C-alpha cells in the first residue's frame, strides 16, 4: 500500500497499462512535456516516447477521430479531453463513430478507446471548466461510462477501462485529484471488483444514498453527520453510470425502503431520474417514500462566486435524507 | 498534357455559371487521355504508368464498364423496391478505378458512401455492397478481409479515421499507406480540416482523395469554396495535385505518386480529382430542380468510359470480341448482384440487440430478455411489428 493522490493513482494506472500492452497509446493536449494541465500524465512521455504519449493539435474531434483510426489498426488509444466543457467538439465522433462502430461493422471492428474527461465543479474556475456532461454519454448506446471516487478505484478502473474491448468514457472528479488515499499498486485489475459494479461504501439501514464521482466523499460525510443524529445512511458509490449496477442499489433499497440520489449535474433527465425510475420499477413495494433527488440545478454551470449554491453539499444532502424519512425538512408543508 | 479548366474541352460557359470556376487558373489539371481518347505524354507522370500494358488498359476499361453496370442494376433494384436507397456514382468511375487500382493489398481504404466502385475493385462481395442499402445491416463487410472500412455516411468523419490509421502504420514502422475518399462538400467539414492538420503535423502515410463531383446534393462547389479545392491541401502544407478525375490513367498516376511519397516517409498528399456526378445525389434526389441540362451535356462529352473506348479504338484493341467479353462480364456481375440482393437473408428480430457491445451489458441484456418474452406472446414475430397492432 502506498499513500498517493487521486491524480497520481491514475498516472500509476496509465503507466502500468503502457507497460503491459504496447498497443496502448495516450493522446491529448499538453499531456507530454507538461504532463497534462492536472499533471495526470506527468513523466509518461519522457518514459514511453512521443509516439506513445502524443501531444496532439488543439482539436477535440481530431483527437477522438484519429483514436478511432488507431483502434481500427489494433491500438488501444487513451485520449484526454482537457476539461469537461471542451468535449462537445468531439461529440459527433464519440456518439456517431466511437459508440457505433462495433454495431455498424457487425462486430468486426472493436473500439477499445478510453476517453478520459476531468469533470465536475467546486474548483473556482471560469466557465466551461466545471461541467458534468455524463448523462449525454450515459444515454448513448455503445458507450460505457464510469467514474471512480477513490484513489484505489482510480488506479484499478483506469486499467480496466483501457483493457475493455468496448469504448469507455472515464470521468475523473477533478476536485478530488489532490485527495490522498491508500493504493495497492500491485492489485491485479482482473481480480479487483469490475468497473461495472457499484460499491456499498458505508453500511446503513434507514436510507440508501446513491452518489458517484466527486459527491461520494460528500455523501460519506453526510452519512457520518446523520449517524450523529441517529439516522443510519447506507452510501452507494455507483462507479459505473452506464450501465448502472441496479442490482446493488435494489438490494440496498429493499433493506432501507428509502432512496436519495445526488449528483452535481442538473436534475432533469439526469442520472438520478434513471436511478429513481429503475429502482421504483424494480422494488416499488419496498419503498416507504418517493425517491428524492439532490442535484445541481438546470442552469448553465454558474460562475464561481455562486457555484457552491449549485453544488449539493453535506447539508443539502441531509435535507434530502430528511425528506426521504418524512422528517421536518426545507419542503415540509409543500405538496408535490 | 496539362490544362486549365478552360482547356478541358466542351463548352465551359454553362459549367462556370453554375458550378463555379474557383479561384482562377491556380493549379493546372493533369490529363493523360483527352476526352477524344488521345493519349498525351507527360514527362512527370508517364514514368508512373510504365507498367500499364495494353492488357491492363483493357482491364481498366472492363472495370469502368462493370462498375457502371453495377450502378445501373442497383438503381433498378431501388426502383423495384429491393433497396431502400442507392447513391449512384455515374460519371465518377475513372476516379474510383484509377485510385483503387494503384493500391497494394495491405493499404487501407476509408470510403464515404459513394465508393461502391472502389469496393467492387477491392473484391468486396457483391451482396455485401448492397447490404447497407437494403437495410439488412449498418455496415456491409468485414473491413479486415479486404482492408477497406465500411461506408461512412457522416460527411468527412472518415478522414480522421484514416489519419489515425496512418498514425498506426507509422508507429508500426510499416511501408503501407491509407487512402481516404471524400467529396467536394466534405472539404467544408471541420473533421476534414482537422484531419489535414493532424496528417501534416505527424507526416503520416495518407492520401486524401477528394472527388470533386461539383455537387453536394443541390449545392454547387462554389458554395463550399472560394478557391480551387486543391488549394485547401496546399494551405495545410500538404503536397497537392489536381487531376482530371474522368481520366483513369491520370488518376492512377497521381495516386501512385502520392502512395510512393507516403511509403517513403514523405507524409500525406491531397489529390483533387475533378469529375462530375452525372446522376442524382441518391435515388431520393431530383437534380432537375437545381441544375441545367446543358451542364450535363458538357460533362457527357468528357465521359470517363468513352475516352478509354476511343483510346483502345485508336490502338486497335477495341475488337468485337473484346467488347462482347466486357459486356458479358458486366451482365454476369449484374445478375450476381441482383441474385445476391434478393437472396440476402433478412436479419432476425433479436439482431436489433446484436453487436452494440462486445462485452455483456446488464441494461441491454435485460431489455433483450423482456423483448424476447414479449415476442413470444405472438405466434409470428412479424405480426408484433405491425404499426396498427394486432390486437
């Protein structure tokens, strides 16, 4: 076990993938000498060369589109989109090409491409640097979408994503890049829990609280605070957003009877809606209350002086937990 | 012979009015067979055709004719309801045959949706060429058996794939190359421009083969570009050529020049093949709404097949026996195409779920399971798909 930051854990996972498979190539803007704007690829070009860690021209569609061609040739490209808000120029290549090529080619052409995207807010950045576009990709057939919430998961899941024969959009919670945790670098990604599986990170019995990415830490803190008030919250880290491991969530809700979902992305048509609907379909008669969503608002990501009003924090999550439990809360007395 | 546009023969006026005469003389256009079938010498390009014997010239002619026959048969199949849609390549035969026949087997092709002549020359199974247009699949063939990607309908998207593939060739240290086909309209797309940026920056072994057929559905090429399209390649620092796209030898020579550069580590080349889409954009299009019949006549006089016919005639090679042989071959291919189309098995209902992922997916597996149960409630699965319902 080694103490390391979230960013370093991804770096170490990338290094292992580069070491283990000569077909793995990294592509992106500023990922070479600079090591990426978040230093996630620090030192990799120096050690693996400019043909395996490629500084690309500033063209996101170009980065993803050339990755498709490399995959056609048998490579496993790992592309870095510098910030969430800059992925949209590549949207066509991701949605129409990366996601569909296996289907369109009747299974003859594999697209083992990993698209790394730092996402989420809370870092005081100007616009376009703090977005949560995961629902667009989770809604796209042919893609897998995952997001790790701990340094250990970051380390193993990036390796699992790279070795997956299907394309994976890999969201990295950027405000957790500097958080430290214990990482077992020797852990074989094949024997670690698969990236598609959700994880119960805090056991509880009164309410199931579903989170992913940057809000897993917030959700755990909320569970600790709730415990002080005598409420037992079970926290689930989804890890995979497409597909969602509903079996794990369902098992928890059958036990607690109450469901709260939290994410930074805006509420409408978000992941929370899918989780609420699917869990309601699967275990309606085990629910004691309607599922509750605690999310960002349906606004463009706001400027930094007000971003903390947009982002769910510990108290807003606890308020949601109170709603699920029918305890006094901010909406008490409101109907519907 | 090097000509400018005005020297291409025919009356230029109608063409210039409608489709534009972009940017003045600019690059000259390479032509080795005149529309009248005269083989004109060219010191720079002739060396690249030294091995083209009379026999090969005859074989090029056969491909041109067979492809036109395929196109005609497929159009008929569409009219008869056997295909949902077909994008005719009438008039572009020389651009397709001349370029694909310059390739080695280990070169890799990224086509748009109109390169059905390229697919034929590459050895793609005839039924596979029609599979997409019959709606029996989204991609017709296994790209790795012929080293040709499946058709690309998103305009220009494949140029980036070809560039990435060529980056892979470069990484592998191989001496093969990639070629990407696209049209005049595609040169306006961001992806094509980004592809040229990447290809030039990394000096990858790639041929950008632009068939300027003068029309992007109803939009003439002047809407796409204020300069000759070939200038776009030059602007990215990519060596660029402008050739008569209705001249199979000029196209072949230019493609060989480009491939040789690619194999020797000289990076990408841009070729503008100046040709003309004699038919509609697709069988769903009506070009009489937007273009003059005069223009069509001008280009008919520059037909890619007619001029090789005339050249073979001059050489005494166009015998009755040869002509009969080519026609017999074309008819046989057309029959095989038709039989392959009509005999193509329909996909199974649950094929709708197939190949979305290469690994199991819990969401999709559940949907497939539920839909299977639903289908099982019907005696005949086809009944389940009637829009008005069976209940």
